[in-house]
């Protein structure tokens, strides 16, 4: 599992993570109705970032470590705008990526910000429509690809629910199906838009993406809330989470302990 830093010195999260080709779906005379910067067509680097992950990062990791390089073993996963770009990477590189997990997806695409107030969440139906149109047209065929979508119902996530439902409809129209195992959709009550909530739920999309690889493994537990079994295997007293366990994915296959 490879984690990529999400900000950097210039804090280009929006420029890096926006699904760039969706900008083509915003008519010029409607641009002013979005919350995107006026020069965003020039500054957006979503295509560059998607290439970086699908080629530079993957090729580096595959060349250095003993990985399963095939599409069916390669997945992207992210939250908020990271969810947008994770799905975008699968759509742009369907021969490389076989699944995407999108947590609390920022379907509106844009953010409003100011020096005094920081980020502010506002609905952006024009931008959201452009993004959903791109994904509706660009989702790769199910079967060879799987898709996980979720949202909470509090804070920023409450705004996304209607768009997540639209994305679910688009995916189903493309042939993705929860009964067939190519789609999973979750709505988390009393869950909001931050890392603490995502930590509580992320074992669900991980198990969905990695289902074919989890034979013999009882469950996935994400620290710092590992199961009592993990504590026993590590010899760590229950309750000593943050002080003793590094962040990671802990798998318990019974007699063996794997830390991924």
C-alpha cells in the first residue's frame, strides 16, 4: 500500500485532485456560476497528477518491490478530493487500475477560501454536473473494474449525498451492480468530513477492494483501534494504541501476523 502526501509547499490540493477533463463540460457562459478560480483551466493539473500516480509512482513501486503488477491487483483510494482523483485515475487508466474506493467524495469539485475564514463549503451544481457527466461517460466496464462509494450525513458530507446518489445511478446504468460485487455503496449515519470518521470506516472499502486477496484472513483492522487478537499477537496491552502501534493496516490470518 502506497500513501502519497496530499498537500506540499504550495498546497495545490484542488489543482492536483480535480478531474481535469470535466472542465470541458462547463460551458463558458456558466463558468461564473461556479466557485472555481477564473484561471483554473490554466492552473489545473489533474491530468498531470493522474499520470504521475499511474505511471511514475506505480512503475517505481513495481520496479523496487515484489508486487502483483496486473490491473486486477491495482487500486486507488482516497477521501474528499482524493476520492475524486482516485476515480479519475481509474477512468483515465482503465488498463492499469482495476478498482477505486471513494470516501466522502467532494462531488462539487470547487472550494471557496479566504485568508480569514479558510475553506468554506458551498454547493456548486454547475461544477458537480460537469464532474458527474465526465464520470458517467468515462467509467470503464464493470467486471474488470470495481467501485466503492460512500458518504456520511453530517457537515460537508450532507451536501454530497444527492450527488453520490446520482453517481450511483450513473454507475448502475453502466452495469455496475452491488449484487454482482462490482459496486458497493455505503451511507454512514452521524459521520462527517474528516480523517477521524474515515479511519472508522476505511476497513470496509479495503476489504471490498482486496476481497480476492483476503482468503484466510479473519478481518482487516486499522490502527490505532486494532482488535484484541492483534494486541495478543503483538504482546501489546489493550488501550495502548497510539503509544505503541504505528499507523498501518494489520491483517490477522490466524497463526501468522502480517503488517501491510
